[in-house]
């Protein structure tokens, strides 16, 4: 199990980024969560095998149409072993 915390910066709120990430996570079989941050970024905790996680990180660099991602920060984190992928409240 690979687990990463992503911080996605740029124009990523108000463009359907979280919805698109939920759809992509379901498509590739990832678990975890996504939420908006008060600073205008999007944060996500993703878990899966190495290829699933790498696929989501690649996707995060562009996101959905309408997003303008300036940077994706990636940190290794301890797995939370969550089932499914959910949206969390803004933090």
C-alpha cells in the first residue's frame, strides 16, 4: 500500500476539481479523501498500489478542464486504510 498527501495549488477551486478527482479515484480504484483548503488549494490523501498512486499524481498536475494547476506538492504519509474515496469539509 502506497499513501501520499497531495497539495494542489493554482486555480483549483470552483472548477470541479474535487468532483473530477473523486471520479478519477473511482475509475482507478484508489481510496482516500479530497477537500478544499481555506488558502485556495486542494488537499488529497490517496492510497493504493504504486501504479494507482502514480496515475493520480500525474492526473493531479492537470486536473479537470478549467483548472490551472501551478504546483502539486507530494508527501509520503502513513496509510489510514480508508475504504473508498470521499470528499471532506474545507479545512
